């Protein structure tokens, strides 16, 4: 007896996902490396222009209303970028550089180091006090500097700096806070109040007039341990990084903004205000260094890349022995490409195709591919047509600054339940 056996191949089903890169949704796993979002798609990120070549390596830069400065660690000096001159006698890296004006209208700078505060004027050190701080701010004419859980303050409009003791209302003094919330990591003058960011808490102070009238209030806090150096005022909020992500404090409450897994928080962070956005010079898990920028209007962060970024301040950054200013016109980063990473939850299915909508030539990689697929705008790559792959990351790279990337279509293939 003969039996006929019919063989039926299971019908393949497909599902697709569109990522609109003109309007990246909050919470989407999209990471931008030197790409800047616009209403018409992703373009090359901001460029950079060298504004000062330094005589030796610098470790940090500072921006005040009056200028930009770099600390030359090997020379123990501050370099004034505007005047191209050095201010000698700065023995250790300053933790803050703050403009100060006396009641008579004389303008100078407070240079706050860990163990000393120096008063600078006319390009030289005028005086110093043998008490310093790890963070500081000017508020209502007084210098406030913190070390551990102690907050010290100068006399109003004084050039004499800080003292170890003394609580005369018209002179310098100090406030010691209880242990339990960790050291004070940042001091910010904000909306007529003084805000202290401790390692695990926020204090809002009324600190004007006589010291006897100062008061402090513990504020609601979230986010876990604050990363030292990450706190920065950005217009109507103060942002800070924790191991749980980026948060913003508006003077009354905290808000979670996003968690960017690409940041390696085991290395130093310098937070600053970049044109009203939050920015921080950071190290990445890939080993690269860059500037992390969070745009409040879009609710997403991105990275600007350059080789060797060490510190940032306003529209400037330090890399190697040069100070750069960030320019609006896009420019390719030295040694890097522009790229976007699109991540997905692990799917029980195979990645079939990737289509790129835009202008330019792109390289498409998946996290299991050994070679890139080269596409022009509107092109499609067939991914793993005969393989059962469970891709969770698609990376699109551009090696030229002339491009616009509007969207990506991801097609998944289901096979026997996959």
C-alpha cells in the first residue's frame, strides 16, 4: 500500500515597528551619538572651535559671567582664555570660581580650593583664607562653601573669605548639619534660596540678611545617591545624576527625567548648563568620552563626542591642551562617527529587514552581525534571512556630516512560534 504524505511549510508571519526619528518618544531606547534632533530628522551634532591653546595640560575649565578659565595643574595656575594670561599661585584644582563684587563695586573672583579660598583681582591673588570647600556658590553677597556636612559663609560683600569659627551676623560663620544624608556635594543659589545637595538629600535655605535669620528646610528627595560633580542649574530647575538616572529639582519636588545606560558613572562627571539644557562631561561604557546633553523640550538626552573631553562649562569644553567652544553648525567629531542606537526588548522572533528613511549613506549593524549593511536613504537591508536571530539592537552609523535621518522601519519574522 502506498501512502502519500503532504509536507506543509508553516506560513511566515511578519510584524513591523516604525521608529520616528523626527519625534523620538520619551522612554524609547534610542541613543544618539553626535546626532542632533530637528523637526525634519536627525542631523550631524554641534561642531567645535578651538578658542585657546594651552601651554600645558589642563584638568578643568570654568565659565563665569566675565570669562572662561582653565586650570593648568602642572603650573599651579589659572589660564584666562579672554586675556591669554595666567594667574599664578593656585596650588590645587579649584572646586569653584565665582565672581564677587564688594559694596564699593570692586569686582574680583573667589577661587575656592579644597583647603583654601583665594581672592583674585587684576590677574593676581590678592588674599587667601586657610579654609576651603569642595563646592561653593555666591548668594546675596556672601560666599557659601561646603566641606563634609559643614557649610561656611563669608561676611556680606567681603573679600576676606571663610573662617573656622565665628557666627557674628555681620561676618563669617558656619552651619553644621546632622550626619545621615552624606556630605554636601553642591551649593546652588536658586530662586532667592540657597539649595544644598547632599549625597542623599536636598536642603533649601533662606540665607539672606543676618546669619541669625538663616533657616533650613529638608526637601522631598528621590533618586538614590547623587553623583558628585553632576549637579547643575538649568534655568527653572536644577539637575543631578544618580545611579538611577537623571533627575530635576524645581525648588519644591524632584522629577525623574531618564536613565542613560551608556554613561559610566564610575568615572568623574562635570555637570553644567549648556544653552538652557543640562549637560555633563562624562565617560561612556564604550570607553569614549563625550558631553551628555538633555533637552527638556524633547525629553531625551544625546551625546556630543570629541576625543579626550575632560571638563565642560557652558558652551565650552576642555580636551587635551585646548579649550573649545561648541558651535551651532554641525561638524564630525575627531576620531568618531555619527550614529544612533535603537534598542528593543528581547523578542522571541527573528529580525528580517531594516529600512532607513532619510538622505545620505548609512551603515546598518545589528548586535549579532559581523559586517555592516550599506544603505542609501530609502534603502532596505535583508537581515538574517535564513537564520533564527533574536536581535535587540540596531545601530545606524554615518561617516559624513551631510545627512538627514528621518525614520527606521524594523520588520520581525515569526517562525514556528519565534
